[in-house]
């Protein structure tokens, strides 16, 4: 009976640790953390405005410069850009004596990772979804907020399965891109934050 009681107590402790987790790990162990105010996409090869849903063209017929023309367009692959708006927030801002932000609480992002998923559960990279990739970007985020760009869909990704298979068809595929940004505050505490954006891939009409 004592063994059973001990086993149940240990199981409950493990369950609690798995379900609750350590809140400090998601925002880092520093006194500040990152908030993504918006995560947008910009269609490659265009001067379009950032959008909360990215319409990603797998191939674009370019009519200039020469030798490309309206009668002899050049099929071209463009990568798509992302745009993030972030700001730094203090962890104890709601306390009786809130910590005031200083330059030490600014967070410098140095890299990011993009991973794609599908809602139907078919998530094999290179078969159902593009390969995940890591990118580099260096930007320091402040409490006032910063807007910056990054690569959301690579040219390489549109030249490999499954996206390359959409070039000659009328099908479209909706996927989600999870983007995780990694950085440190000015005292070296590691911090990360994740956002998600919807992407509709297909061979769309050229703009």
C-alpha cells in the first residue's frame, strides 16, 4: 500500500511538471520579453502591401527587362518576404513597484527558424510541406517597437517538392508558417518568441 501511495505521488508530480512547465523558459530568464504585434507576408516580385495572409505565387511570368516581354515572358521564381512588428515588455510591469525599462532590457534578435504545417496532418517535409529552414537577421528590439523584414519563403523552397509541383496545375495549398525568433537581452539572457502566418501557395495570375 505504501508503494502504491508513493507511486501515485510521483506520477502526480511528473504530470504536474509536464503540464505546467516552466513559464520562464518561454520568455527567457531576463526581466524583459518579446511580444509580436503583427506577423505579415509580402508576395515576392511585387511591390504589394504586407498582408496577414500571404498569397505565394510559385512561379511568375516576368515581362521586363529584355529579353522578357509581354509576348515572350520569362518564368521566374521569387521568394516571399515576411514583416514582423515587435516590442519589448517588462515581466513585472503590473507589480506595485514596476521595473522601468532601460537599454539593458533591449533584446537583440540574431536568428530565426521557419517551419511549415498543414491542417490535415500531412506534414512530411519535402513531400507535403516545404523543408524548414534557419535564417539570420540582426535587429535590436526596444519597448517602443521595431518593424523589420526577413525571408519567409525561400526561392529554393519553390524549386523543390511539393511547391514545384504546383507550377503546372490549378491547385492551391494552404499551409501555416511558424516563425520562431531567437535572441538575447543586453546581459546575455536567451529569449525566443513564436508567431504564425497563413500562406496560400499556388500558380496565381501575375500582377
